[in-house]
C-alpha cells in the first residue's frame, strides 16, 4: 500500500468533514478527527482513550459494560461508506476503521478498488414511543418551530423597518457599527456587501414518557446535543430505551434570540443579503456561499464544528459542562448559581473557512446565561480595543484568532468581563497542514 502524505490526508479529511454525510453528525466528526490525529502520529488509541478524549468520560469507563465507543465507530464506518458511495467516489485516497481495532487507515483508491467493500452496519434502531405518545411531541415540535419562525420573522421585519427610516441615510452605516468595523473581530464583515448568514444555536430536546403519568415530556440534556448522540445513549442504556422515542425538537432560548437581534442590527444595511437560520437548517454548502456568524452554545456548532474544532484549542466537555483547553489541559468550569454571583466562560472566534468565507463564533460555552454579556463585550469598542492590543502584543495576524472570555454576573446583572487569552488560528491555507488539534498529547 502506498504511503499517504500527511498534507494529502489533511486535505482529504477536510473534504470528508465538510460533506453532507458528516455535516450534521458532530459525534462522527469528532471521532474521525481524533482517529486521524492519532493515526498521523502513528498511534492506535484504546477504547477507553476514545471514551475519555472524544466523549468526555473518565477513567472509570468500562468497555466490557458500555458499548458507547463501539456504537460510535460502527456509525462512523457507515457514514464513511455513504461518503465514498457519493461525494467521495472519485477521491484519490480512502479512509476506513478496519474491524478489530481503532486505528484509521488510508488506502490509495486504485488499491482500494480491488478490496472487498466494507459491509454496512446499521446503527441500533430506537424503540418507538408507547401508543398515543407520538402526537404530543409532534405537536410540541410544530409549536416550538412555529414560535421560533414567527419570532425570527418579526425580528427581521422590525430591523428592516428601522433600517428604512428616513432619519438613517441608506448609504451610511451607524456610527457605532462603523467604529466596530475597524476592529479585528468585525473588519470586513460589518462593512461588507457579501451575503451573510446568521445561525441560531438552538438547544436539542428529546421525548421521554413519564412512568407515573404516561405523559410525554420534552427533555433537555446538555450531554445529548444531536439525534446521533441520542441514539448512542439509548444503545448504551437499552433498559430505558422503551420510555424514550426517537422524536426530537429544538429549543430557542430567549438570550439567543436577543443576542442575534443585537448582531443583526450591526451587520444589516441596504443592498446586503442577510439570512437567519436555525442550526439544524444550516447546510454544508452554505459555508461556501456565505459569511457566517454563529450565536449559541458550543455544543451545537453542527457543520461549523468540522471547520472550527480542527484548528481550535478549545473543546466542550458535556459531562462537566465546561470548556477544555487541549493544549494546556486546563478546564474552565462555570462557577456559582445563575441566581447568585456566578462566573461563565465564553469564546469569541473569527477565522477563514477553506472556501474563503469569514466565520465568526460567539458562544457562552456551557451555560447560555453568559450569552448576552458575551454579545455586549464583542460589540463594545473598549473591549475590542483591548482585544486588538492583546493581538498586537503577540505580533500575530488578526484575520483568524480565538479569545477566551471570563464573564462575572450577579443574578441577571452583568458585573465584569475579561479577556483571559487570545490565540491565533491557522489561515484557510494553513489549516489543512497545521491543525491545532495535532498538538494534543494523549492522556
């Protein structure tokens, strides 16, 4: 078998992660990135290492009793098979996870054509909800989406109306927005005519049947953020699967809608195409067509995760509800109760996607209670001046970077915000050959 050049592997990996087969599967994205990284270092991870590094489990993980990793790998094999049957049919290299281990293998396509095809392995089917339970979550889902779409429509109408008032000349950007347009985070985004998409990071919810009342409930679990993660959870816990159905919906939090409204007022101006979409409606090819601003939890990046996490040093740890720095191994865990004095940690990032479009990530990390303060910081000329100074002190380019923020509040009242760290991110041309994730050492 020919030996693949690491740069070619990274380029192939970027294409796979950006495909429709992987676009809405954050679990398969994280697992594939992790196995590729370990493989490039010539390492074969153990099942417990994958459980810890990819799924946030601790050293007590027992592979003999829990099938979490095995189910995820089977799902990954199936997605790879779908990819190479479709968008990747002409790729020069093919990757797979051979049975019996967890090391990602790369094979030249000419050689792979003579090998037996990888058999399809079906992911466990979820148990259907009890009779009579299906209608309730379906109605709840339609109601929630109808509310979200109506709120978004009203928001867009309101902003559009305000922008067209005669007191605001069409050719002039608001003075505050114009000042922000000179800062590293917003330069070339606020004052641009390129098509822009604002992505709302809604929360994932699934159904549960109350064993006492028989009523269908909607559950929000911060460790389960997609339909695939729900499947893995139920495959790992088959005894409780009958009480949970595969119907799910999403929840739009008030702070997310208000934060998006504040951003929308900055970037909207006559002659510019601006779209607002929920995270589940974001398509892979949208990243090639639009500049994108994401507002919402770090766990719900969706298709954006394949571009951001490949170069970012930060990860979301669902079990602890924290932001983890994979380079320094530091964990930033929210402190205090939201009704009292509490500290949150957030991320503000800007980078260039492989297609040349700008992507901005504004996320409060684990708890959405810090989102509005995050928006206030990234729309403050004073705070963004401090960000510019930190970037300048490092002598780095300012077109791609990420900043870790500390946000302290008392109840619903903001107290203070601080920029804890700023790190440059690879440019689009460097991201494939120099990903941050490659610097991670195994635990």
